[in-house]
C-alpha cells in the first residue's frame, strides 16, 4: 500500500490545523514523517516511490520550512439568546451533499432539530452535522470547501 499525493496533502492540512507536533506514517514502501515548528530537530524529508515499477526506490522531497498559513477565521459570537453549532472534528466543511446539489441550508433558513446542516470530510469519510435546535440560521461560519478546526462555530441559530 502506498500514499497518494492527495492523501499526503490531506494529512498535512489536518496536522497544520491541529496541535499535533509530530506524525509518522509507515506503509510497505513509504515512510512519511511530519514535524511541525522544528519539533525534535530539523524537518525530515518526505519519502515516496518514484514510480510503480520502482516501488522500492524513494526520492526525498524536503518539507517547506514553514507551513502554509491557515486562513484566519472570522470571530463569530452567538450573542444573547442565540445558539451555536460547532465543528465536532477537524476536517473540510461542505454546505451541500455533492458539488451539483443545493446547500443543505442558507442564511435565514428555518431548521428543525435533527435536520442536516452540512458535511465535514476527513480522509474521504463524511460526517453529517445535524441541527441540535429548532430555529433560524442567522450566521454561517465557514466557506464551502474550507478546512475547519475542532470547536469552530459553523452556524449560529436563533431559537424558534
């Protein structure tokens, strides 16, 4: 088993948005070592196979000295009487079940407890985030396709 570029990129995004300082993943022909902010010395190389026919050969690609900046989230506060729905995990926020489908909810939508609001994807696994309250959506805290952190406010709901 080997890691695809997309999988490595997703791992890097998750690590960059977490408090984890070091991760080591080993598969049959790949060893991926990710260290943040110089944890335990200098940044190690990322090893990956050159081609399918040369699975035992690896080439080292140095990790950038500093991680890509994470988009600053706008501070969202529910305010008095309003309720928040927060991200239960780190992952990619999606407003719709598929790229060509309409969003689960829009600003001003009236929602019922248990109604789907969005999806959060982690390593190709999708989790549906449902409303915990009856009410009206007054604020949406993330853009479609944006990486969100655990605890980030995704929706502010005005109770019905």
